[in-house]
């Protein structure tokens, strides 16, 4: 994958903290920024719902309240 170049403006305090972290971890600051953006995107990306969700929808809103009545006779001994 070919990386895309972008510019990020940080306030002085955040920039200095980033530089200290990069030095302490012996990693480039850009690597820390990429890692942070990837994690943020992972946490905040919308989760995909399965296409099958709701496929068995009956259209009835009273199933939970009337389940015993609606299923009456099913599973009983003959």
C-alpha cells in the first residue's frame, strides 16, 4: 500500500509531547501519528450490520407478549 501524504497542525504542547514520546520509544513521530490515526479510525468506524439481520422479521409487534398463544399446540405430545 502506498501511503498518502498529509499535513497535520498541532499546538506546540502536543507537538512537544509527540516528539518526547517518539524519542523515548526510538520511533519516528510520523509512525506514532499513523498508529494513533489507525486506532482512532478503528474505534470510531461504523460497524457493518450483517445483511441477514431482520431477514426473519414477521411484522408483528406482539410476538413476545403472545408467544405461548401463537405457538399453542406446537411440540405437544400427540
